[in-house]
C-alpha cells in the first residue's frame, strides 16, 4: 500500500537491485530525496504528508542498516 514503511522499503531495495544493471546509479540518499520530492507534490493534507515522510525516512534507515550492518 502506498505510503507505508514496507512500500518505501521495497522502493529502496528495487533501487539497489536496479543499480546493478543501469549505467547511472542512484544512491539510497538520492532515492530518499526523490521520494521526499514526490511526497511534497502529492495532493494530500499536511498530516498525511508528514506520515509519508516519516515512513520514508524510517524505511531509509532500516534499509541502510541492512546494507551497512
């Protein structure tokens, strides 16, 4: 479901996997910035936007921890 922590975890993991097969790679931090920009443009109220942002940041932290140990 869009906006959940799991949704963003899947997005970050897809970015990692795609980096193996594309010429122009995207860092996890870069992907977080892209996601934050997309969230900022959503036609939702401020409360939902804050939830999406928090979920994206939590997912980023969790994936980063998985990758770096």
